[in-house]
C-alpha cells in the first residue's frame, strides 16, 4: 500500500484533474447549450466555487438546459464527495503516521541489556556498552527524555519500567540482564516486574541507601551494587594518601607491575618540575603514561609540561618505582598538619570517615545537621565553619556533599581559608568535575562515572578494572591491530590510550616498546580516560 505522503500526492493530483475536466465541460456547455461565451478562467472559477461549497448559483439563472443543470448537480456531488474523501484518504493517514512515528514502545532483540531508566549513571553505562558492541535498550517513562535520547542516537523505548507489559515489550525474557538504576523504591518495583516477566534473566540493581539492599534482594535482584560506598572508599584512599607515603589504590597488572594515580602536593619534590625532569628516567621500567592538569587528562604528557599541586600523575611500572614516585609527590614539610576534614556526613561521607578512621588517621566531620559523629555543625560554604573545623591544619578536606553547587562554592572558600590544604571532592553530576578542578580541587571523582563503570564491570566480558578512579584500565583483544607493531598501530596518538602491557599465552608482558608486535590472541592492557578507552575499543574491533 502507498504510504500517506504518496496517497496525498495522488489525491491532490486527481482533484486538480477532475476540476480541470469540469471546467472544460462547463465552458463548452455554456457556449453550445446556453449561448454564453466565457473565458476558461471564468469557467474554472465557477467549478472551484461549487467544489468548495462557497457558492452554487452564481450563474444559475443562465442554466436553462437539462444537461447544464445535470452538470451542476454532478459538480456539487463531486465536490462534496471529494471533501468527505479527504478525511479517510488524507487527514486520518497523516494522524496515523504521526502516531506511528512517535516514541517506540517495543524492542525486539536477544542477548541485550534492558536498562531502567535513563540517568547520568546510565549515560556512562551505555557509553561503555556501546563502545564494546553490547546491544542495549533504555526504558524511559518521560516523553521529552525519550525524544532527546533518540536525537542523541540512544536505543530507547518509551514506557513505564514498573509495568510488566513494558518489560515484556522489550523482550526482557530474552535479555542477558536487566539493570535498574532509578531511586531505591522504584527499583524495588521494577525488580518485581522483571521477576514476573523474566524470572531467569539476571537483574542488577543500584541502591542509594545501603539499608535498602536487602529489600532489593528480597524482590529478586541477583546483584545489588552500592556505588556510594565505593566512591567513599576511593575518596578516603586519596585523602589518606595526603598523610602517607605508602601507595594505596594502585591497580596491579601482573606480579609487581602496577598503575597508580599520584596526587602531587604543594612543596613536594615533584611540584614545579617538568615531566621530563622529574627523575622518572632513573626508575627502570617506570613511566608517566598520563596526567591530569587541572582536571584535563593528557595521555603521554609533553616532557616540558610543568607539574604543580593541581597535577595528578598516572604512573605505571614495577611496584618499587611507582612507590618511589609516590614518595616524591608528598610535601617534604607538613609540620603542624594532621588528620582529614570531611564535609558532609551522608552515605558517602560516612564511608569516607569509616575508611580513613580504619587507616588510623584522625578525622574531623562537618555537617549542617547536629547528629552523632559530627564534630562541627555548620555550612562549609561559610568561612567561619571551616575555621572552626581548623581546616588550615588538616592534610586534606574531603567534600562529600550531595549538592555540586555547594561543593563548588565550598572548594573556592576552602582555597581562601586554607590554601595549603588539599581539596578532594565528590561530584554528583557528570559535567561537574571540570568546574570543581577550576575551583581548586586537587582530585574529583564523579558518582555517575563510578556507578556506570561498576555496572559495566558486571555486565561486560572484558574486565573493567578501575571503576573507582578517574582513569580506566581495561583488557581488550585487538584483532584489527594484529600484525602491527605498537609504533605502527600508534594507539596513543589515535585514541589517547596507552598500552601498558600485553597478555599472551597465559603470561603478561610488561617490558614492551614501540617495536613490540601484536600477535593473534593477544590481549592488550590499556589505560586512559573514558573517551580514550572508548576510542580504543572502536579502533581495536
């Protein structure tokens, strides 16, 4: 059957043809039967008047013959018929097409991931899934959000994920997993719906409040993920690094070969030196493979790039070499400074406090509410509150606030009150880290990034090793690069990733150089930020 647009075209063409035929007949009939000569345009005018029902009898007194009266009757019936035909042949198909082109309400697939519903966390997750060729569909109840996601190329279906019919429409029973990433109460409802529609499909759930985890398990979740706890522990690790020369949070690649993020402190041996003059060449097998300069990640930074207190170095090498660089990143004179100040005592702040206290480091907790465990009650965006908490004597200030705007302002205030104190911040929105860095934070970790990576690490066959850091270290085969040397492949320049090791025949090769050739079956271990790892996934496929 012709589509609505084609039918409209044919209808309009036919209407014009009928009108022209009637105009010719009317001009001919008036001349031969009534003896009235007229121009064609006048005859056309009469026909159009008749068809559009704006006039029937402009020349009725001149119609004396039966054929002309019959022609008039025929024109009237034809005009009315065409008007009535417009509704089913023209108007209704256009409405049907408009409805048909609305948000999709079903997805037909197999082995896909059903994600309920969209959020910044899901944005990170679908980026990871898309880069690795894992099919997915997002179930989103908001019309405007669906339209926006479609425009961004996201595979999305409009519907309420709490409804069993919606999950059935996206083939949840044939999916590899169902991910629920809304608020805790909604997630419980979605889990129950998933259990009804697809009892054999694996269900992963995010929880904001750890006390709700058991309810999600009772509802049927196979795995319950607590990203806020992981975020808190990671922030605690970075804060503890400010008071300890011991390396923490490093990612072990093989044996004693590892990758670590090092926060450079003001007054440390590294501060003020360049990448090429920081002494790393003295450490065999140890390299700076990337760095954050005020929040901007640079893969293989230029040797002339200056390191300052806002730099985070990404160092790879033997444990001894990485630990040596760690010691160099710590200020030599930290006299009069001790402990960590934590601003915000919610889920993340509590996790930070617990981890730091367990490490034997004293903490001072600041919160706007007076509750057990809080040492200073007040607003951390107020300089007086930070002074009461003696932040200028702390090694680090951890901003574990639920509101990014408050965190930004608190970072600015902290740098005025205590410029020597390191600021380590939690970000709740994906676009907040750059602003927090500009506000003076030395290290920022985004909750959506951590949550999305944690989910991806559970769903993907390729292991995502570091969901709780700024950098990703992933293992991935690279069939497109087989036969090429690392120099020929030029992975760093083409993607921003650095190849730090190659897994081959059950062993891990860490002593690689530009001449190392990639062989069939090799798994490359690469490090970079999210965008770089995604670019590598596309290059390697």
